[in-house]
């Protein structure tokens, strides 16, 4: 069984490599240009590049945002802000949150598939890690929800935390999707209003207050629920 699973993992890794090889053969300039774009992190250049795809800009932006969030870098604010510049505040944020959620789900699936077994071996050898793992299974939803709500929190850490813990995929996806709205909204609006030189800060203030209320409310709920939860 272990041997067959190992072969499946090798096949999956080769499939990922093959995908990048096919993209490179189809357009040798695409990946180097994309890597340069990601490395520079220029939001306006990114927005112009996405918009250059015309009617396919939405699809390309979705796939690009998905890919970046699956990797966990560079910062998602580059793409969420670029999307608001191209598609407007509402649709830009909605597109970003949806694509980011699919991206972190892909990261979850890959990390859990390749590394969860190894993580379990380490966790089972340490009582503290084992208790934290059990806690993530019981209370993982609220913990992930709160963490996703926090703006500028490194996505790659949360991806790894969710995938390598006992958290269910359903809890992970729902918490990520709901939690990303306030954090992505704040990041995108800050970036958008800064680049477009918005003088009226009302929108940004309202979003920040709303996000703080959500984070504090979720934190209080978690504390109270954890206090009254039965011991495992």
C-alpha cells in the first residue's frame, strides 16, 4: 500500500512538472515574463498585463491569482489591488477572494497529499504537537477564520497549518472563503485608494472598522467556545 501511494505521489509530481513543460513549449516567453512580473511586484504593471488579455482578462486574472495563492507568494495584495483597478472595487475583490480560496484549496490538497503522512509521524512522537493537532481538528474552523481575517498575514503559513493539521477540508475552505473577504477587502482598498490618490478616506475607515469588529468578535467567540468545550 505504501509503495503504491509512493508511486502515486511521484506520478502527481511528474504531472505538475509536465504541466509547466507544456506551458513552456507552447510559449517559451510566458513563464520568464511572468516570473519577472511576480518578482518586481509592480501593481500597475501587473494590472496592465492582465488587462492586455482583453476579454480573457478575467480568466487569466483568476488563474494567476489562484496560482500565486497556491504558492503562498508573492503577496496577494498585488493581484487583489490590480483586480480592483481593472474590474472595480466590488468585482475585483469578489474575483480575488474566489480565486484566492481556490488557490489555497489547491495548496491544501497538495500539501496534505505529499506531506501529511510525514507530519503525522512527527506529531505522534510529541505530546504537545499531538494535542495541538487534536485541537485543530475540533476548533480549526474558528482559528482559521480569525487568521484569514487578519490583513497581510502570510498565506503560506496558514496553508501549511491547515494542510498539515487535522482540520477538515470543509472547515478549511469555508473559513478561508469567509475570512478572506475582510482581509482582502482592506488590502485591496488600501492599494486601490493609494494608487488612485483617493482623498476621501471614509470607505477605508468603514472597511477597517468592520474588519476589526469581525476579528474581535470571532476571537471572543473562540475564547468562550474553547472555555466551555469538553476535554478530548
